[in-house]
């Protein structure tokens, strides 16, 4: 016959097995967007910097229609809104249609993307061929210090013309903006610096002071 101790042990075994089954069945689903928040913030901050101080060779108060037909770039909607906001801040009236505008401002994007660069003091990771069939072996990085720059880059330009006559009214020199964060690593273990772009932050400051 089974005693009370055996029954208690059996109950514990059953409880443990049930818990294990439930734990094995539990899962968490996370979305994996194509671009991280840091990627988007770097590009958007670069766009903001590119349009700082934007002015047009026409009188303030003129009605301007921003022609975005040839503005082709990822994240173009944010950049176009930044251009309109800069024009509004400069004292121009934003026209919703071409017919009521005093000038058409045709804009285009030379660049609106990310750049990355790593600097290594030591031996960078590399792939080395080891035989005639080009089989390779991977050699890991051996460094005393390295850093990584991630930078949003924006370049816009455009020209103005009269919407009724098509005659030129002037051009705008390239508007250029950059926004960079930098992270550091010592002896391939100790990391510090700007790992992420912070929402609401307009100036990342010095990367050496962030841990």
C-alpha cells in the first residue's frame, strides 16, 4: 500500500510535469521592423538639420507650393514636412495647390540615408583563403580599441519657377544635414558611448561621457 508520503511525492511529480508542459508551450511574439527607431531618428534629425535657415529668393509672405514629384527617398514624407515647416518658419505661406501659388518650389533629394564606419586599432575581423578552392577561415577581431559611427545624412536641393508662366525665379543651393552618434569599445569587452539615438534629443553631445 502507498503511504501519505508516496501520495505527496506523486502529487509533486504531477504538478512539476504540468508546469513544465505549460512553460514549454508559452511563447512571446515580437515584431521585427525593417528599420530600428535609432535608424529612423538619425535620418530624421539629419533632415531637420538640412533645412535649418532655409530661405528662398522671393519676398517673404509669398505663397509657395512645394512640388514633391521628384523627391524620391525612403522616409521622404518626414523630410518633405520638414521642408514645409522650415518655409513656414521663414515667413512664406504654404499653398495647397499649384494654381493659387506665387511660386512652385520643386525639390529633390540627393541623399537621405545612413552611413556607418568602424575604426579598429588592432587586427580587424577578416576572412582568409586557405587553399586553392578558396575555402576561407574566419579570424576574429583582436583589438585594443575600436569605435563605430552611425550617421544620418540628408542633402536636398531645388529651384523655383512661376507656376503660370514657367519662368525661373531662382534656385536653392544644396541643403546638407548630418546627425551622428558614436560608440566605443576597449579590449573587445568594455563598451560605452552612444549606443542609441534618444527620442527628443537634438544634440547627441560628447560620446566619451556616456556610459
